[in-house]
C-alpha cells in the first residue's frame, strides 16, 4: 500500500479519527503479545462507531481484510493481519447503559476492564472475568477471545457473563445476538439475520451428538467456535455465545451486554507451600473442595525471578517461607470475613491431612502462610497477574514461548500431565515455566526457546504435537484461555475431528462468505511454525551499531542494546491508565505511538533495518520519542525492565551525531555551563519572561513555548558558606548542590544545611577537584544526547566525591533526577571502583534521614507547621523506590497529616514542558490527577514536591507554591525554636 492508495484516500476523506498508513505506524500494529509479526496495509482509529462501520464498508469495497483490535495483548496472534486494523481502544470505550438493580451494563468494545470496574465500583458492582491483563484488555477483545480470568472457578468465563452483543456482519448488516427460542418466534430481526440464526440452530441440532462426544468436558475450553451454544439441550440458545471466542472472524462487535456481580468485600489468602511441584499439582484437586474462588500456581522459577524485580521483592519476602518448589495461592472471598478465616483454618488442616508439614522431608515439606492484610493481598495479586511478564524478564536470547500456553486438563490428571509435559520439554533440550490457574487444571506453560534458531522452531513444533497428544489422552482442551489465533487453529482437526472442523468452516462461510473478517484464525489457518509470519523471520538481522551506554547485561548487537530493546514482549503493561506512573504520555494521548511498547517496537524495527536506512536517527523516530518524558517509570514498572529513558539517550546521541543539535537542545543541554554567567546578568537573562514579544520570538526561533515562563535566574545563587558546616564532631555527610537548586532555589539548599546541622551532622560542601565550575551530574547533557559531555561532568563529580565515599560518607542530594543519576546513568558510563562507591553512597535527602531515624540517630526538635500536606512524588523517586521515605520524613513533623497524590508524571519533566510542540501534552499529563488534586486542597494545606520541574508545573497550573521537604523540615525546626523561646514556653519549663 502507498500513500496514494485508493483506500487511504477514501478513509481520509470520510474518517475524522486517525488514518495511519506510514511505515512506522503500521510497524507498531504488526505485533501483539505473540511471537508473530504481520505488517498491516493500514490502521484507523475511529472516533465513533459509525466511523468504524464506515471504514469497514470502505475496506470491504476495496477488497481488504479487516481486523479489530483492542489492547493488542493477544498471545496467539489474533490481532495481526495484512489488511486494515481498526483500533477501538482510544475512543470507543464508554459505558452506554447501566442497570444497577438488574446488575447489567452495555458497553462499547474498546472499554478497558479495569476502567469499567473503576466506574462500576461506586455502585458496588464489578465485572469478574479478571484477566491478568485487566489494566489494558478491552471487553471487545475479551469477548473475541472468550477470556477466563483467575476467578472463573466461581464466576465462569466471558461466555458465562455475556448476555447479548450487537455486531455488524461482513456485508454490513447490523444485528443483535442474544437469547432466542428454537423456533425464533421471539426474534425481531430482518430476514437475513433470521435465516442466519435458523441455519446455526439447524447445525446445532444436526451435530448435537458429535459436539457432545468431541467437545472437552472442562470449563476452560475456548478452542474453535462455540457450537455447543447451538444444541437443543441448551435452549433457549444465546446466539451471542457463538460470537464469544470467535476472534473477530464472524462479525464486528459494536456493543456488549454484560452480567455484573457484587464487588468482593472481604478476602483471605492461604499461600500453600510445597517442596515438590508434583505434589502441588496433585493437591489442587483436594484444595478446591473448600470452595475457594481461585487457586493460583506460582512455581520456583517465577519466585526466583520475582526476587530479582524491585517492585516484587518485598512481596516475595513477606509471602514465601523457605525454598518451595511451588506454591498454590488459595483465595477465599465470602461476604463474612469470619467465614473466610474459618476456611483459611480448614486449609491448614487439609494440608496436614494430605501429609504436608514444615518439618517433613522435601516431597511432603510444606504448609500454609496466611495472608489477611489487604495491601499484601493486593501485592500478591499484582505479582500473579504479572506472571507472563515476570517469566519474560529473562535477559538471555531464549525466552519462555507461548504455544502450549494454556492447555487445560481435568484436575485429577493435572499432576501426571505436568510431569509428562516436563519430560517432553527435556526430550527436546529445554525446560518450562509453569504458573496460573491450578483450580481449573489450566496452567500457563512456556518452554524456553530461541525462535531465531531453526532448531528451536522445529523443537517448538514437536513439543506442540506431543503436548496436544497428551491433552487429547486426558480429554482436555488444547486451548484453555488464550484462544486459537495463528498458534493453535492448525490443530483443531487433531483435537475436534474432521467433522467438527468442517462445521467450523461452514459457520465461517455462512457468516463471512468472502473471508474479509480477520481470516487465518480458527478456520483455514497457516502453519503455526511458518517463520515468514514470525517477529524474528529467518532473515532477521541487527547490524552492529555504536552505543554510548552500557548494555552488557543483554545479548545482541550494540553491546547488548539489541537484547534490551527485544525485551519488550508486547504484553502492554505500559498501557495501564491508573496506578503507578507508566506510561504518562500514553495516558494523555491514548496513542500506540506514545506508549513504551510502541516505542520499543519502533526501535526494534529500526535497528533491524525494517524501517529503512538510518531509521534510528530519523525524524520519524524523533517523533516516536517526542512525548517520552524519560520518567523512568518503565524501568521500574515494566516487569521485563524495558528502560525507555535510557534507550532514548542512545537515540538522541545518534541523532546529535548525524543531525547536530537544535538551538533548544543547546540551551537545555549546556545550562550548567552558562548558568553562572546568566545569573550575573539576571535582569537581562529574565527579560524574555517579561515581554510577550520576546516570548513569541523565542518560541519561533528556539521552540520554547510562549505560554511558559522560564525559571528565573537570580543574582544571589547558592554559594557554600564554608567547606564544611555543622558540629565538627558530627557524623559526616556530603551535600550535593545541584545546578537547579543552586541557581534557581537556593532556599532549598539552605534549608537542607539547616536541618542537617540541627541534626548534629558535619556537612561537607567540597570544591570540585578540577576546574572552578560547580559540580553537575550531567543530567541536562543526557537529555540532549550529549553523552560525552555528561560523562565529563560525572568524571569531575566522581573525582571530588570518591574520597568521601571511600570512607563511607553519605552523598546527599535534593533534586531527585540529579542525585539518582548517580545511581543510574553513572553505572552505565563508568564501571570503576570510584564510580561504584559514589553510586553506592548516593542518597536522597529523605532516604538519608529515614535511615538515620531507623538507626536511632536522628535528633530533630520539630514543631507544628500545618495540619495537612499533600505530596507529589517525582517520577525518578518512584522508579528507584525512593518515594516512601518522603512520606516517612514528613510524618516526623508533629500533627501533620500526610496525603499522597496518586499521580503519574507531572508533565514538566525537565525541559519537556517548555517545548512549544510538547506544551499541550505536558498540561494534559498534569491535568490527569496532579493539578486537580492541588486545586482541591485547602489554602492552609502544604503542597510538597521535591522535583524542581514538579514545583514549576504546580505553580504554572494552580498558582500554588510547592515546597521541597527540606523547607518543610526547616520550617518545623524554626517553629519549635520559636515555641521554645516564647515566654509561655519558658514559664512552662521553669514550672
């Protein structure tokens, strides 16, 4: 397809939503969470359902295939095709109607499950098909896949909770699919729809015996079409259940009516430990007799990987005892918590009856760790939900591959099945990871393979054939949760028999005679191991490329840069809309281009030559990364550790080398070099802020938005009062006076000195070991891709601070982005012992104070300053686990209620918020939660933010002044001193 294509021209003329036909955009939609890659002819993101249906009509008229797409998290290749992809997730995501009393709702297919449940929660309701991808999975995608979720033991599958659907047939006919009588006397529809329903019910009658004989007798059976919905014994028949699980191959869904349930109010978890994986699997059939709502498996591999992931390490420590081979997380959720606790006690007794004990030998070692604390329960749920990504966090070339991912077998056979499956893996030279739904006999099983190698592709094929043979033997389902797609559709004849597969084809032909709706899935699929459809095709190559940072933890070209980029498995955790920070730009725009996954895919395609020569430093790549605010949230919150902020530095460096620097990049990057001079001529340097004409001129020439006031330079910059301050006998610390606080907000540094000296610390402010310029972390240079300049600044800093670090002196910083550069990028630029020592001793102001307080060394006489403070955390604080100390330190202030604003990035992000081309996105990010929260706060409430950028954004958006924690503590010290000096205080003390 070319830009001049008839299809594109017609779509652009008729559609107000995004029409994407460029190579970069098509590449971003070429993959999902499977190992396949098929580049579409084009993508549209319709604003209304009428636009979506119009695009279908135009594509049909142009003879193009149509594939609907939601979150793009399919693990079997359901959402990739070479026709027109229709992304419903950005705009078509509303609740259309809600019946609270009747517990039903009607939604558009693009609504995300978590977003739906957030809106339902205030009514005491939820939709309980709680898939692990709930933060990005759309209801339309879940219906197309017949999703199940972890609690299907009680609530059933998507099919069980779908009441009706409205959809467009391939010819454009809009029809309602719901419950019907066998004679169709209750159906209000046109002749074509009635004839279609009649044909389907007749097929159900004709094939009832074959369906009863061949369909697996397990709940988690989502393979093929749901022909069992058509048989007479299920009358009245729900025609929507034929669409559920059809993967977009029969009709284009426009509305879904859902059955809702009361929210879970009380829970209790029992983490059952086992010294033997086999014994864990064998125990599952007994544990379900206590009627839990879920029994979830976590195996040894997942536990070990979780211990290496910062966000999960404390959860593992709290929930796991000893060294189990596997644990089963058993969840009870009855209305009465006393009932849950009683069942938890019964669970411990049952484990004892089964012969397990903490002092037994390995085979029967085990017991129950009871979890009743809600926060820990949520943490365990998050860890289990992240299971796929945790498994994919292996940094080696081989990764756990999804293709026998979710076979389901009857529970009595689960232990034997898993044991035999591991033998199959070993036979082919690999091992597997297993986790997930033990309660349903449906484990997420992934052998570790490198699909860039032909031998591993052949092994995958052999494992699939042998695994499915085992499933057949146990009368299970080869597709228990994640659907068919390109992976499993080929095996339907083996599993269902020739006759039922012929029926599947008849259904597809009757609904879609021209084969335009997502072909290649369920019916007439390609071979699952057709490497021409793989993300890593036989000709996939990444040529050697120059990189500036250390990527040696990963394999591949560019010193491991290739491997780091390829860590993205497309599961889409970065598409979450609430909770944590990642990904702030996506939350503002809802564009695939502006999410970590989209950027990682673009990088992978660029370095492998699939986007043309010099794609890495191209304008299109810069546009892809334009809204990345380098918040580093993905570094912490992406379970596979895709660090887009670090990757962006590499792209900026390549861009600077090939295209040079813009004037704006020079002004931002070299700020530490000219800040001292600018401060001497502050009135002149600040003239731009006071003149509308200069603002507009500056915007035109430099690209700085006229709507922003730049931080004001001042004559009285911070100058260390002495080389050291505080008691000579005090414990030593170094205070890092960063450029931003030194030049713009000296009060913060003075407040920190006051607090540290009052606490009895000897504070060193050493002069640079070389040169007269103050020390700098190089952060601004990194933001412009000037890695060599950043390293030069860090070299000066390390040389100055290394002698202190060598004797264990803490290095304390106030600006999170600057101080944490010493714990992040410094390690990517230098590997020597001096750099490691400086990095190891670098602490934020609050981290240091909390450490001292916990050791009993912090003595600060603090007074009351306010009743309440609301706190916004800097993104880098959150990424490095350095935000909790902020809350802890503020709670040292007497009488101060501390409330954390649940916010993502403030949107200012260094120079990002000042750009003329990024200003609007900056404000959108801030308006998601931060600015509204500040506006709601009482005027007597303190607003606290450690980041210089964050404080400026808060001021610009609300006209409220935000304070650094150091200033709050200094105010508290002053208040205590004033109170102690007052006559009333003296009278009291003498009394």
